[in-house]
C-alpha cells in the first residue's frame, strides 16, 4: 500500500536535505578550486626558480 500524500514534515525534510546538498556541493567545488589554485604555479618567474633547483 503506497502513501499517496506526503506529510508536511516530509516536505520540510526534503527541502532541508536539498539545501544541505547544495551547501555540501558548493563546499566540494570550493575545496577542489583551492586545491587547483594551490597546485598550479601562477608566477612564471617562480616556475623557473623551481625548475632550476
């Protein structure tokens, strides 16, 4: 027997879960972005110094 109508609590829980999923997704994208920026050498003169060592 299937439930035909969602209760108000289920609707609130779903919207909270979607919000939390969006926040976690933004956090993951931010961490990946920071990692890429940290690993990437942005200053070409610094790159030549690191290569010569």
